[in-house]
C-alpha cells in the first residue's frame, strides 16, 4: 500500500481522536502527529518497492521527497537555533514530508539515515529521561535493517508500539494517546492485508500471508 494512503488513513484516525476526546487545539495536533506517525512507522523497515512500475516523474518525486523533507527539517532547526523561533505547523509539515520520503525510498543510505534518526531519538530520550523516546529510538534505529513486510508488520510489533504509546500517554498525561497510536499502527497492517501480497501478521507462529481481499 502506498505511503500517501497510509498517511491519509492515519490523518483520519487522528481527526477522529481529536473529536472523540475533550477538544483542545494543541491536543488535536498531538493526536494527528501520533496517528500519522503510527500509520507510517511499519514501513520504516527495509522497504522494497516495485520500482519497475514507476515512471520517471514518480521515481524523481520519491527520491527528492526525502531530501526536501531533510532540508525542511534542517530549516526548522536553523530557525530554532539561530532565532529561537519555532513554528509547530511548519515543523509538522516538514517532519511529515521527511517521513513520507523515508517510507517510500530504499537503499543503504536511506536505511543508515533512518538508523541515525533513531540514534538521535535514543540520545534525546536518554538526555531527558523519557522512556517512550528511548523505546521509539530503539525501534527506529533497528527496523530499517529488517526485511520488508516482516517483523514490523506483525501483531507482536503492534503490541510493542502500544507499549510506546502507553509510555507517551503516561509522560504527557493526556487520555487517548495509546489508543490513537494502536489504531494508527493497526490501520497500517489492515490496509496492507487488503493488498494482493497480504501480511504475515502472526509470523513466525503462522507463516501464511493474511489477505483480506475477496478472490
Ligand atoms: Zn506496510
């Protein structure tokens, strides 16, 4: 399933969470970030896309999305460091573009970049004593080296993700963060199980691909 499709489903879940739980604008932004990131995270694995089917333009877009995203995140950090200014919506858009670029690109450089981001998160978690950030960092640093649609596309990974969500909810003391994270991650597995390839969501207990499309 395409990264942009996962992103759209994630955004819908975040919107639903923002409406379901007591509404506050900053909480709404948080639910949206958690749900979209959760909906995309599984594809931070060693993604292998069928590039043969892609035209020149989409191939270029895929490659450049990553670099445009990086550039935007860099611009955010620059503004923050030099002028002490932080724009939440600009930052959210930048991170989303970077994330989309990461889940739709492949290769050793991309994997190393994902791992590097994971190590950065680990360091931040260690510095600020935040368990969820340590766990998230370990996840992000590790998964790019896994086979595509392998361990990240299982119910075991979903449980792990729920644990990270629970730690984050505990940290922020905001209801519904864990539920939003689980719903986002589960939506990814569900969407992929609607593709012809399916997902081995109980691997290695059940090695068969689960496909929810009617034949
Ligand atoms: Zn996937």
